[in-house]
């Protein structure tokens, strides 16, 4: 049944006539306005001409764009992507790019330097990088690359409600994708070469995306002083793991390795991880479990977004579950972690990460293969056994307060010249052999520094007196004699030596007094707590 009402033919024709006569009236009114010489006519003419020109401009632009796209390749790179860093660094070394007339100044590290800056002409200091000039936003620049013309522009787009991020647009006059690949390869190689001396540190943003936050000069592993064999144990294990992908695959074992470094604060746990990253050529991805807003899903997302070979670092892994407990508290601690796991709910301290969420993220299906996980804690015993078990934390290394051997070695590193440091590496091997069971003690060796200097000039300008190796060893032995074994952290000893940076003799003379003072202070703290 149709509900349509049919109009009589005469009525329909009458309706059409009315509307066409209305249109006719509007057009004739407009035409009459257009032909009148009054202000309304002038205004209408302007609107019509403007409108026509705008339409023409848009048509021409779209024709131009489709023509341009025939001959150009357009690459759009967003800030925080790796390729953006490669290209920006590559560009900052192109004279044409830096000769732009409208400039902005950048001290962004792009993952290959520190944020400290040096203006050209300022006294040189190789530890600082020079500021970079870049064309300012919303103006374009051009340059040639291997015979191909490139036009570039930088702009900013919103990145969430509060931030913006840079977008770099490159148009390369070619239709050959090989040119683009070659450009990316050149830029990446330049970036890798510049990065040789640095490690990149990544952290997550509130949207759970990895962001490059800084880059640091590599710290030589030799600058970390641990008891004999500890560094080697971790380094060899990590190297062996990285070379065993096939072995893991053949046995169906997940290609992941976890290291739990635990023990006294200020004993070198964090330092050795950064140093290992440099040694192994890996970047560090910091997973901050107590970051506001991070929940189990976010953690899973972060862990599955890790690159294949990297160091994932969870510092103070216990802290995510113990916000309310003071780190230095020596009162017995509740095993919150175990309790939380059993109840299956996040701990009642504001943290959104539950232990089961952490365990799932670490070895769930989404967990990245090939990553080295380093976790640190000062409170090993409070960690749930499930978190510590092999497969999650495969290698456990205790970092104790400084031994006398460490105290002596730290002293030597502090006051040694480059030359003495270089030779001492060989000596360590000899010493190890000679002093296998007796603790470490190096007999004074022959003088290594025996240089004739012009009068008044010092070999160690900062030092109270030039030290040859024999003197250095002698002083370090005296120094260690005052330090109680496992009595102080390496950070504390470093702090003491810093106060005598260029005065090794004073450092030895005053150390006894310092030890007494520190002990007195500790006793007072213990008394106050009781
Ligand atoms: N074994 C060590 N060798 C050389 N320097 C050390 C050593 N241990 C600590 N230091 C120095 O002490 C400072 C603190 O070290 P680091 O942050 O690595 O300690 P940590 O064990 O991670 O401490 P925390 O548990 O409090 O985080 C650094 O400046 C580091 O250079």
C-alpha cells in the first residue's frame, strides 16, 4: 500500500512554475543589483570576482599538486621518530640548510650529544656541542642531494592538549624511491657514527610512547670499581646472550634475559648498567613503574614496543609496590608484593601497577624478544619469589658496600694520570694472578711516569704533587687501611675524594678523621631511630 499522495498534474506544473519563477526573480534581482552602480552592486561584484578567483586558485592548486606528485616524492617526518632524528642531524650538517635566512637555534641533542651548548667562537671544550642553526618554522629551505633538488619545511602540530611536535616535510625532485632510501641510509649512518660515543636514553610519555629524552657520553666500564670478577660476569653473560638468538629459537626458549642487581645504595648498580649499555652498543629504555598514570595495560604496551635489542631498565623495582615505605627504613617491611599478587589487585598506595600486571608484561606473549632487562633494588628480600625466579630474573648480582680493595682502586682511579690508568689494566691481570687468595694488594712497581718537565710546569696541574705509579699505589694502600671493609658505599667514598679532588696527600691525611665523623653520625642516627 502506497502512502504517496499524487498531486493533480496541473498542481505539480503550477508548483514547478512557482519555484522556477522564484529562481528567475532571484537571478534577475542579482543581475539588476550587479548592473546597478550603487554600493550593493559594487559589493556583489567584489564577492563574485573573489569567489571565482578562489575557485580558480583551488583548481589550479590541485592540478599543480597532482603534477608535482608525478615528479616529487614527499616525505613527512614527525618529531620523536628515529628517522626524524637521523634526518635532522644530517640536515644540521648541510651548509645549505644552515645558511637559511630565517633561523631558529637548536640545542636538541638528537640522541647524539649532551644538551650543553657552545657558541662558535667560544673557548672550545670538546665535552660540549655547538648550537645548531635551523631554518625557522613555517619557512622553507632548499638543498641538493646527489644531484636531486630537495625542498624542505618545518612546521608544528598539536601533540595532545598541551604540547606540540615538529613535522619536517621533504620534497625530493625524483620519482625514484631508491633516492629516498639512499638519503635515509646516509642520514642513519651519519647518525650512527655521531652516536658512537653516546648512549641514548628513552623514557615513556603519558601516552605510553617511547621518547628519546637524552643521550650521555659512554662511561668506560673500567671506571666502575667492583670486586674482581663481577663486571666480567655480567658483561660476558650479556654478550653471550646477545649472540645466542639461534640457540634460544632452536630450544623454544623465549629470547629474553633478566638481571637483578641488588644491594647497598650508592654501590654502582645504575652506573654499571649505563656503562654496559655503552659497551654493548645498546640504548637504555627506562621503565618507571611508579610513573603517575601508568597501569598494567600501559606497561604491557611499553614492554611490547621495546626495540629488539636494548636494555630495559626498571630502577628500584620494589618502589612501585612500596611508595609508603621509606627507602632507608630499617623497620621490618611487609611483603606487600606477595600480598598484592595473591589478592590480584593493585597495592593500596596509589600505584596502578599490580604484580601480576608486571609479571604478565615481562613474559606475556607481547613481551619483546632480544631485550635485556635490568632491575635494581635495595631490598632484595621484599621481592616476590615469582618476580625473582629464573626466566624473569636470570642473573642475580649483589652489590655490597665497598671492600678495601674497591677503596684502594677508587683512590687510584681518582688520582691516576691517563697513562697510569692504561698500564694498570695490565697490572690488574698480574695482580689477580699473584693475589688470588690473599685479597688485593699491589706491591709498588717501577716508576711509569718519568718525564722531564720545564721548571714550574706540572704533569698533573690539578694535583698537589705529581704522582708516579709507585707513590699512587703506596697512597692508595694507606687510604684503604683507614676504610673499614664494607663500611661505606662507593658513592660515599667518591664524595669524600671529590672534596680532595686535587689533593691526594690531604685525602690520605684526613681520611681517618672523616671515617670517625661518619661513624659518629651513623651511630647517632641509629640511636635516634631506636
Ligand atoms: N662501584 C663503583 N665504582 C665507581 N663509582 C661508583 C661505584 N658505585 C657508585 N659509584 C659512584 O657513586 C654514584 C652513585 O652510584 P649509582 O647510582 O650507580 O649507585 P646505585 O647502586 O645505583 O645507588 P641506588 O641504589 O641508590 O640507586 C655515582 O656517581 C657513581 O659514579
